[in-house]
C-alpha cells in the first residue's frame, strides 16, 4: 500500500488527530494511572471494611487524634504548596516553582516521618502483621497494608518531587511536568481523606 | 478555557478557599468521630464528608473542572461504576458475623 494513496490519507489523518479528550498525553497517562490506583486503594479499603464488619472483636487502639490530625494538616497544606508551585511554573518563575516544589517534598518527608513514628509506637505496644493485644489479628495486617501502601505512594511522590523539581530547574522539564506531578500528589492527598476516617477515626478508643 | 489559561486568569484566592474548605471538612470528620452515635451512622457521615472532600480536591486541585466535559464524564462514570461494583461483598461480610442465612 502506498503512503500516498489519496483514498486512505483522509482516513489516516482522522485517526491520528490530537490526543484523546484534547489533553496532553502525559496528563492523560497520569489520569489513567490515578484511576487504576483508585481501584487499588478502593479494593484495599473495601476489603478492610469487609474484615471490620465481619470481626466481632475489632480493635480500637487509637487513644489520640493529635498525630493523625497533624498528618492530615501537613498533607492538605502540601497540596496547597504544590498548587502554588504550579502557578509559579505557569508564570515562568522557575526559582519560585522549584522552591515551592521542594517545600512540598519537605512536607511529604515530615508526613512520612510522623507516619513511621506512629507505626513504631503501635509496634512497641505489641502490634504486628498477625497479632495485637486488643483483638483480632486481622487488624494489624489490614492497617499496615493500607497505611503502608499509602506511605509507599508518599515516598514515591517525594522522590518524584525532588527529581522533577531539579530537572525543571535545570531546564529539562517544563510546567506541564510539574502539573502532571501535581496530579499525583493531590491524588495521594485525596486517598488520605478516606484512610483517615475508615482506618483511624472509626477505631478511636472511647 | 484551557487549564493553563485558567491558571493565569485566577489568583491564588480560589485555591486558598478550597484549601480552607478541605481543612474544615477534615475537621468535621474529627468532630463526627467524637459524636455519641452508632458505628454505622458514624461511618455513613464520615464517608459522605470524605466524598465531598475528594470531589473538591479532584475538581479544583486536580483541575478536573476545567478539563473537557467528555473527560470529566469519562473519569466520573468509570470510577463510580467500578467503586459501586466493589460493594457486592458487604452482605457476605455480615454473614461472617451472624452466620445467616447461608451458613445455616
């Protein structure tokens, strides 16, 4: 078949016109990843709810909301700093965009440290993947799985923030890359909005 | 209006307003946690607040609101359909506790 075939040229062109939904390919790829990841987290949370609903002696080990409240505040604030960084990148202010991206990464590190501190506290109280002093051993497995998956996402996000921030500053990446990374970071924040009530607040010791 | 144009035309005010809304809603979840209500009612209230939070974050922080309507519909319909599909297990979860009706 000749590429110059006039009967096929129009058809071929119509198949390759623009990216789907008229949004950049990188952004579409990130959205597809986010949708897939939503399913992963949703499956974990539904499974968690299944186990909680099906266990008569579900533990309520959390005595204080201070730590989780602080973690929530930090993660929400990091979403705002990410937006400010993106706004600076769109305005062409490279120094400010880099600075705010690094501030976002620092907030992520703080969140991760608080998370690890909380894990260590629970482990010190005798909680493992398979047993705990308060009730069914399923709690440890589901708690560490869900919060661990989220912490993995945060850690990956921190690394990506540093890499993309540095490469943006060096001129290898542009504002679109900051925006795509921002989508991921906001998604991590969005997931936390469901993890907090289901995993923490419903298990407060009253 | 594209996302980039939207960024240029709006100040940080809208982002800040959404951020404060999200903080308030997150605070509301903590208030609900200390209400003297049943676990199922608490779960429903917290989930409703979380859905509103997620909607705000997706629409405004993730700029879904300024994307093409077709894309917004694609994300919403696809996500909601799969999330609803995951709810089939609840009846079996209850059966694990009460052992009825299928295990008897």
